[in-house]
C-alpha cells in the first residue's frame, strides 16, 4: 500500500522556485495498479522519486506499507522495487552477474538469489541473453535486465517510471504482462506513463497529473462518466484545455 498525502515538492535554483508537485493526494492498494498519466514536465518522476525516498518532500507525508519515507527510508527501500530511466545498466558484467551482485547487496541467500534469477529470467524472457555482457545488449534487453535488478528482492511494492519508454512492442508487452501478473500476485503497483493506451489497458486507477496537480482520478470508466466523454483521450484533452496545458500526450 502506498499513501501519499498532500505532497508538495519544490525545487529552488538560483533564487527561483519551481513547484514540480503541488498538494497531491492518492493511495494505491495491494493487488491494484495505479497509473500517473501526464505530459512531460507534469511531475510524474518527481512524485515517484519522493515515494522511492530519493527526494525529500517539501510538504506532505508519504507512507509505504505504513512506513514513513522520511523517517525510515532504508526500510521503505527494502519494500519497494523502483525503476526509472536514469538508471540504465552498462559495462562488461552479464545480467546474471549483476543480479547476483544486487542479490548480495540486498542480503539475500545465494540459493534465494539463484531461484529468483531463474524466475525473473523466465518471466521476463531473458534466458537468451542472461550471460551476455550488458554492453552488448539491445535497448529492450537492457531494460529487462534493469527491471530484473530492481525486483531481485521480490518487493511488495513496485514503482516503475515510464517502464516501456523506448521499447519495441514485443518487449513492451512482456513488461506490461509482467506488471499485470504482479498485481494478480497481490503486489502494489504504481507506474507513470505519457502513453494513453497503456494507462487505459493496465491501470485500475488513473491519476491525471497536469503541471504538478492531480486534476482527476478514477478508473477509465469513472473518468469517462464524470467528464461525460466517450474515451480517455477526450477526458484528458478537456482537462488539459481547462488547465491551459499545451503539451501533447502520446496517443499510441
Ligand atoms: N532536480 C530538479 N531540479 C529542478 N527542477 C526539477 C528537478 N527535477 C524536476 N524538475 C522540474 O520539475 C518539473 C516536473 O518534472 P518531472 O517530475 O521530471 O516531470 P515528468 O516526469 O512528468 O516529465 C519540471 O518542470 C522539471 O523541470
Ligand atoms: Mg519523467
């Protein structure tokens, strides 16, 4: 369970303050997928980084399975698997070697790590390249390896920032199916996306984030009813118009 209450995050550079996230409140239950949908610069990554203990909220509180992210960041990190675009794997180690290394970092028994590697490699369709140096892998393969590393400790809570960005449709489908299975296995899943169709297909609840504000939230159907629109895309654009947000969201 993730509970975000009145989260505000400001960045101050050279006396100028940007409010990246403004008074955002939502919760994600176990066995559900929550998607933050919004254009570039909306504050998606900032929100997820605050939950993942990598940024300190300016105001508000966040708990993960009841643990406060600012009071016990270490325990929160043990509970979550976090993926973001700025942690791409590289170098001469293979995915298997990296997974062993991160298993050790997470204090897993070697047996547990080996079982977990087998499971992740099957689930994410990684067996063909498990022993190839990461430097020689395609974007999709590298992303799968990065995902596997973020999940080596079998976290209860999965937080993925734009998990399919840059992937071909097959690799994207593997990742999407994996997230769906994780939810079915009772994990709490949160992701961000700027791809409307992905939010629509995958998420139990969609939060629409525009210029740091959560302007609407609900299931796809509830959003369509509440805003009297025939599809999510039109809901989104009517909200963006009201807000005066100009940047487009991909409708892939
Ligand atoms: N470390 C930072 N320092 C200053 N401004 C930042 C920083 N990170 C993000 N921002 C700003 O906060 C806003 C939201 O960014 P971000 O959370 O990355 O949006 P998104 O992930 O939705 O594209 C943007 O205006 C961005 O420029
Ligand atoms: Mg982002």
